[in-house]
C-alpha cells in the first residue's frame, strides 16, 4: 500500500484555503488517490465542539494562551480520531489549516510567546508534522474583502487590519524557516490559477519519490 501523505493549507482569512482544499482533493482523486479532506479547528466530533468555542463570541473571549490550549486540545483529538487513522489506511489527508495557524494567529497575531506555542506543540504532536504545507499568500485587504463578501465577520475576521498584516508576515516567516516542508503560493490569481500552482508545488515536493 502506498504511504499516506499529510498536506495542509494555511493562510489568512479569505485566502482561498477552503476553495483550494476542494480543488486539490478533486485533482488528487482524478489521479486515483484515496483522499480525506478535513479542517481545523475541528475535523473530529470532539474537535468540532471545541471549534464552536473558538469561532463564536467576542474578539476578547479567550486570552491568547487559553486559546492556544483549546487549539492544541482540538488538534490532538483531530489527529487521533481522523488524521492518523486515515494516514494508516494509506490515504492522502488534506487539511484546511493545521498547527501553523496557531503559531501565526496566537503567536505572530496575538503576541503569545512563540516558544510557549512550541512547547504545547511538542506535547500535543510530538514530532509529527505535515509532509507539505501550502501557504496561500494574499494581501489581507483582499482576503478580508473576499471573506466578508461571503458572510458576516467571525471572531478573527473582526480583528483590526494590523493583526491581519502580522498574520501574513508570520506565515511568510514560518515558510522561510521550514523550506523543506512549506511552499508559498500566490493566492491572488483565479481559483484555477491558484489550483495549478498548488498542484505544481505538490509535484515538486514528491518529484524525488516519483510524484503522487
Ligand atoms: N482565487 C480566488 N479569487 C477570487 N475569489 C476567490 C478565490 N478563491 C476563493 N474565492 C472566494 O473568496 C471567498 C473566500 O474563499 P475561501 O472560503 O476558500 O477562503 P478561506 O481561506 O477558506 O477563508 P476563511 O479563512 O474565512 O476560512 C469565497 O467566497 C470564495 O468563493
Ligand atoms: Mg475557509
């Protein structure tokens, strides 16, 4: 059985993550691969319950540290119940956000000590990491416009613009620090253009092992 692969999509609000998870899954399935799509926070029954606590309520509902604990609790459940079993079955797992979002939002965005996030991450994940992380990069103004055109603002979308700029810079720094795992994709083009760039990044990541 071919080994499973874990691919995560990251980026700010309205960057196109959910759209691209769907397009990437369809492209991989067209190649005959078994694909599971999932999302964070959430992706398992327990983690979806925690998600509700995270995405509803006022912007100041949780301190950054409490929020980080909630994210990692949800993430552990998501891994145990959804991601790891699917990888063990040989599936490709494509996740709409993962651990880099906690580092970007709670660390770069809300100013929580990034070393603390690293400690939580080691506790909750051990040394488990995605095989490939696609960082969808877009000016925050464009992303927020897209997101707000779609529906009313949620907790994070209500944060000020400076927060969203810190997020974008944070994601780019994360990519710079882990170039073997991360690919930055320009998310400003059409959905089809972004999907093509994502598929090229996937093929580049696995060209050494013959590609998916
Ligand atoms: N490349 C694109 N160009 C223009 N609009 C797009 C593009 N990709 C997605 N959209 C639209 O922008 C909105 C946000 O896209 P999407 O929901 O995929 O982003 P997201 O990154 O998942 O957002 P969120 O962070 O809020 O979950 C949607 O209405 C979607 O149809
Ligand atoms: Mg989304």
